């Protein structure tokens, strides 16, 4: 179960929070002035998240290596131009989405 707790409550009830996280597998979001600042989760969930992050990182770098290999004979200027155009297109799409949601 996900629970939210203030920093003050977390410090006063830390033993209880740890028990609920470790024994009941509750997750806690610790907030300061109503804003989330940290999460307290069971260790197995933390290890899983760490592993998934590493998998995603490895997948990303593999993709970068593949792109580098397929573009190695293309002049750098052409690549930079294509990247700039892609960035502009994505930003334009995001602006259009934002405008659509503001008018609804």
C-alpha cells in the first residue's frame, strides 16, 4: 500500500515506517511542505528498480552504438542538421499538444 508521510512524521515514526515497509511491503512517499522528496520502499523493490534502470541504460547505449555504426559514413554536418530538424519537429509537436489541451 502506498502511504504519504511528512518529514516530521517520518522522523518521529521511523521505526514503525521501517516495519511497515519491511514486513507489510508498504511504500512510503516522504513529503516536505507537501512536495515528495524521497521514497521508502522494500529492498527487493529497490533492487528490481536498480536492475531495470541498468537494463534500460544498456539498451540505450546499445542503440547509440547501432546508430553510430549505421551513420559512420555520413558527414557530421548532415547528422547535426538531421538532429536539429528532429528536435525542432518534436518541440513543435509538444507545443501543438500543449495548445490543444489549453483550449479544451
